[in-house]
C-alpha cells in the first residue's frame, strides 16, 4: 500500500486540528477531510481542506481515518467505522487509554477483507481545548504510542509510521495493557495530583483568602493541569481505573515515606532520585 492520499479526522478539537494542520504542512498533496458534530467557528484554522457533512461521508471516502474524540465517543464510533470505511482504509485513534479501545476495535474489525484498525495515542496535549488551541508543532518531538496488531498488513503499519515521523512524532510500540499501565503513571497520575492539590487549596482559600495571595509561580506551574477538561478526564479515569488506582496507592505510600523523613537526612535521597529522573531520564535542563 502506498502512503495515504486522503485523511479523515473525526473530532476536530485541539488534538484533531493539530494533527490535521501538521499533516497539511508535511504532506501538501494529501486531502484532509474533517468531521465534527460541533465544528470550529468560522475563521479558526483547523487544517481541514474540506468538511464532511455527515459521519458516513467522512468515513466512506478516506484511506486513513483518525478518530480524535474522547474515549467514550471512540468506543461508540468503532463499530460504525468498521462498517462504513472502505476495505482499503486504516483506522486509528488518539485515545488516552488503549485496552478497551483495542478490545472493542478487535471485535468490530475482525471481518476478513475489511478495513483495519491500529490503536494510537499522541503523548502531547494541553489543558486548553478546541481547534482554536491547536498547534501544528504539537507533535514535534513527542512520543506517539502505537499498539501492534498482527492482523494489520505491514504496508499499512509502515505508511502510518512514516506519516507520524513526517509530523515530527516518535512512534513507540506498546501492547494496550502495557500502555495503560505506563500512562497511568506518567500522564494520568500527574493530572489527578494537580486536581487533588488544587481542590485541597480551594477548600483552604474558601476559609481564608490570604492563602491564594501567597501562591508563587512554582504553584502556578504545578497546577497548570488543574484547568483540564473534566469530560475528557472522566473517560480516561473510567477506562483506566485499575492501573490508576495502583499508581495512586504507590504515590500515597511514597508521600508517607517522604513524610517520615522530613526531619532527617534521608529526605535528601528523595530529592536526588526526583532530580535524576527529571534531568537525566527526561533530559530537562536544571
């Protein structure tokens, strides 16, 4: 299979529009269709060449379909995509959890000779939402998780990898369960930590407003994720609850361990380990 000539993005929010805008720049010869029940306002650059009037039109005309919607919507879209996409098409998604998505997709796309599905998750985003917040450089340098499926022809898999690399992303292959366990720690837990801390501080500020007046830039940076969309995270938490609960238990245990060392030199060990992860493993300058 040659590289894709027509891309349909279903769900043209921040992620979908960012991907479309990056694809328009990287592959100027590829036609990009967009479909969204609530399309962006006029004048917003969503990277789309043409808007499909119906989901059927968006799914039926593309050789690559990206379902860039919340996980609950993706789960509902998968059976329709399996039925409506042409046999030549590869369908992928941008959902933040993969085990439920890949299981439902496996059931829906099982028919021989039909379109194929390959689960995906760009590890990039923002606390802001909507196409207005899109950025064609959003994927540049970002990991892009892909879930292998031996039923997908190698030519389609390779074509998707090439496209993602052209968009600036770094494909990383992970089994669905492995993906969900890891992102529970590197993505979902940080979000809930921001929510827990922000909600605790809100309770204190409701009693004494001087609390917020003492907040500096460090706290503002730490709480950036607290502005994220609840409906998006509701789906993520529900579909990754077991792995996320395990991560929360481990975090609670670590906080207890740090708390026990507040008045002794063992506290330095936790600072050193955290600094090493940030500066050495994440390659972030001090």
